[in-house]
């Protein structure tokens, strides 16, 4: 069976093309909110897991971040001439076998719309936690699970609750390339929060970023999309003090 990540070798250029459009929600809502939460990045090192083409990481390094690494399975990376930015083709589910990060720690570890591709989400988050420097944190974003619940309910003619609590993986037509289908494992809010706890992390901040009023008026089709599907969740996750962790699942 094809892995949930496999389609990205073909989808990556389409995703980046869509992301760079002036009305993309990543450009208008998600990246500004992620940047605001990150604050001043001077001297801060990043590990960006599922970094796409590395464009976001390049921007952070250009704004003063310390030497940083981006990892993505697609290998569809931007060209850059910086020694302080490494973009590595690898699987975020197998971080222990990535030589470029062996023995290193990072001040910020990001999963920006990529955590859903972890084969074992708790194990991946635990590994990420072990790669944090003291005072480091994880920035993780995920699509509001309600969005997929609505799509499932509409596709299957069921109630919202049946869509939300469904357990079987479903085929998701993404908005970037109609011919490529992504397989999504359903998740609920409690699944997400329990995953963070099981990985020894606590939620310091959660954001549900929205379009500004001006952008909503300028791009009414995007406002309509946000009104229906809500957008993404952004979590700032910190390691629980040793001794306060949930037992291993
Ligand atoms: C929705 S895109 C998000 C890209 C970027 N983080 C952003 O915020 O624009 C998801 C990314 O996850 C990557 N990805 C999917 N499965 C992966 C895996 N197993 N390991 C590493 N990257 C993966 C894809 O190639 C894609 O670049």
C-alpha cells in the first residue's frame, strides 16, 4: 500500500505554487500567525520537519536565526547559497537515522501542516522533544479536525458527529492538484491533546488564526472558506518537567 507521504514526491511543486499565490491562506493567515508566535528569531536555531521547499526557513535565517535544518520527504528544495541553512531529504518518522541532525539540539522545532504524516505520532513527537535545547519548544500546526468532519459528512451523507468520530482513513482531494489524492487518518481534538500528553509535552498556547477584516473583504472566497472550514490550529508545546509525564502508551 502507498504510504501517506508518497504522493508528496509529485504534489510538492503544486503545493508551493498554490502557497505562493497572493490569496493563499498560508500567506494571508497561517505564516503571519506562525511568525507572530515565534517572535524575534535572532540567534535562535530551527529544525523544520516537513519544511516544504524550505522557503519559510530561509526567511527565518535571513531574519537572523542561527544555523538551521529543514527536513522534507519530497526533496523539492529552493536553491540558496547559505552555509547556515541545510535542507535535507528525509522522513520525519525516522529522525534518528538523519546524520545531519545527529548529536544536535534546536531551540525551535516546527511541524507546520506536516505532523499528520508521522507514522507513529507519539514516537515522532518524543524524538522531537529529545532534540530540543533547554528552553526550546515545538511549534505544531494542524488543520481543524472539524474541517475533515464536514467533508466526510458531506461526502458520505452522514451527520457532522459521524464525520467527526469516524475512524477509517479517508481519501482527501486537496486543493493543489485534483489528480492526486491524499489519505487522511481521522483525528479529534482529544486525539491531538492526548498525543501531546503522551509525548511528555504541555500546551502553552493555542491559536486559531483568522483572516483580517480587510483581507476578508478583499478575498471574499477565502472568507467563505474560513467561515465553513475554520482554518488551522497552532500549538506551542513545551516539555513537561521530568517526573510529570504521562506513562508510555
Ligand atoms: C502541507 S505541506 C506543508 C509544508 C510547509 N511546512 C509549510 O508550512 O508550507 C506538508 C509537507 O510535509 C511533507 N511530508 C509529508 N510526509 C513527510 C514525511 N514522512 N517526512 C517528511 N516530510 C513529509 C511534504 O512533502 C510537504 O512538504
